[in-house]
């Protein structure tokens, strides 16, 4: 069985160190689910990038009509 992935992060609420095991972990000081916060940030950034790409595809940049000689 593979080793669980462990990551140490700082809790965004109380600035205490929290260890995430396979993406899940709760702050012992304030009780915040830090794993959920990290996953939400990652998901929000990915959705934002997808929206920007779709918007760029839907609305091509406008160019001025020029005469070519």
C-alpha cells in the first residue's frame, strides 16, 4: 500500500501549523477544515482560468478595418 501524502501548511484562521494527510486535515487550535479550504482555493482558481479561456474564445478581439495596398 502506498505511503499517505503528508503536507504541512499554516492555518489561514489562526496561523498555526497543520499537517494534511492525503489532502485532509483539521486545525487543532480553531477547528477549521484546512483540507477543504485548500481544495476550494484550487477549484476556484481552475474555474476562473476556464472562464477566462472560454470568454477569449467567444469574444475575439476587435480589429480595425484597414486598406491593404
